[in-house]
C-alpha cells in the first residue's frame, strides 16, 4: 500500500489526557489501573478509568449525542490540538473529501443500562429521553465526531470487538486508495459500562489483580476505557519527518466465539498480510506491540504465532498492563503508543508483568528501553477470530 502520514494524533486513557502524559508514563513504566469503583459495579477486578468524563459537557447543538462514550471522545478530540488540526485539514481538502472511521464495541450502552433502571414499572417502556441513535447505536460515535469536526465525507463505525479500531486504519486506507477521500480521521472510542465488566467476569476472563500480560501467573484482563484518534493524509514517505502507516493485514479465522485459535493461526495470517502490504519481511520489524490481554489462552496463542513468524529475534511487549484492555479502542490506542515509540526511540515495557511465562519463547521486554526504531508492528485480535495487524514506520 502507499504510505499514509499520521499528520495529527491524540490519545486519552487512564494514563492521562494527551500524548505528553502517555510519553511520560511509557518512559516511567507507570500503570493507570486501579481497583474497580465504577458506577454500581461490585466485582473484584481492576479497571482503567479516565478521570473527568462524567463532568464533560457536549455542545448544546449536539446534546442528543450525550453519553459517556461521546463525552470521552470529545475529551480526546480537544487534547493535543487535534480538533483544530482536523478542521484545518477539512479546509484544505473540503469537508466531503475527509472521512471518519472509528471502532467501538459497546459505544454508549451505559445510557441504555441507566434507562433500563428507569423504565416504566407498568409497561416496561424506557424513558422518552433515551436516544438509541444518539447514544447506544455504534454509529453514534462516528456521527458525533463528524459533526463535531465539520466532516461530510464517508463515515462508519467498525465493531469487531477488540480489533475494531485497528481495522479502521485498513478501511480508511482502502477508501483513500480508491480516491473516495483525501484524508481520514481514524481511531477508536470505548467507555466503561456494566455490560462489559459483568460480561467479561461471567466469562471468567477478568482478574482480581492488575493485568499481567505474558506472566507465568497471568489470570485475566483489566478492562479500561479510552479514546484515540489519528488524521491520515497522503504524503511523501521519502521526505521523512513523521510516522506513517505502511501496511495493514486482516484475517478472520472464525475459530471460536470467544477463544483464540490455539496455535494463533488467525494472528499469524494477519501479521503476514500486514508485512506483505508494507512490502516488508519479519526481519524488517524492530518492535511488536502484542495484543497481550493477560489471559492464559490469548497470550499462549499469540506467543506461538509470534515465535513461528519472528522467533525470539524481535523485542515485544504488551502495554495493556498500563492502560487496561480498552476493547474496541485498543487497536487505535496501541497503534498510537507505537507511534510514540517510533518518535522517541523507546521500546515500551510491560507494567504489571513480574515473572515471564517460560513456555513462551519471545524477546519480551518488562521495562522500557531506548532503541532506534524504524518499523514496528501492532497486533489486535478480536472475538470470533477477527484479527488485524498494522505496520507503522518513520523515514524509509
């Protein structure tokens, strides 16, 4: 594929709001996880909650989109001058030539959970103020973002569980290659809700301790929330001076509704496709940000796929011990953490991980370390075997 410049980026997670907070947290090896204190949830688990979401106010003209998910989106859009940079791009290209491609898993379902508690005792009807289109509907966040930024081009939401906001990079790149648009806002937004917290607990996938990816004693995920955005534009990659999307790879192995293929088949196919898209080989990759959820099955399967493709040559780590698993936002969050790694020449460590699983033979990094990075790979694997890998790089 033709390289696409990440001409503007922003990131909001439990580590903080904006790129500077994440750059410092990565260097320090800090985690933003804390014991679960969200809403009415009573579970022995840890979460990655973003402060200030409940008090954020949407513009009056967009009040119908009010929900935790869209408030979180707005917090991120206003960090790092991102909204201003996108509006400038809209002026350059024209509003119809800029697209919006976002990933989410549950969108604003918290609003429906709250409305359900307030339903009519006699009829069961939800409150009249409940807006499915404005909050619960997965398209809500893409619709809100395009209106907030003044974008009239193609807009869509991808909801493929944990690969959602990695796949948006591929979707946007295809539309740009077809000539439908000249630029795209890509990213992901997912916010805490009862459905995911209790749902993953019912699947016995949450841990009572902070997530410990690739640890010998790992026993589950810590759910987080986040919003991450990038502006993709065409640019001459030979000129350098930025981070580029070099390749995308997708696969659907459909092995199981919630469990990964035990040998990481779909994961390997996605990574191979991303390398092929970028015109690179495994030897060209300097770092891999693993999906690394800290469940026994996921890390073992991804470890097998990694070992088959890279051996133990390439440094790798999972950053979910820092941010939690941000579900539909994870792909974009980790792609942007990779962008920071490229800019800073810093391989992220793995907060929370204490004793590596000896059965997984990888060059897994526990602490952040300096290294010259030119090309990195970011993995995102979702329920149902929906997988995506992205290759990012700097000056070629």
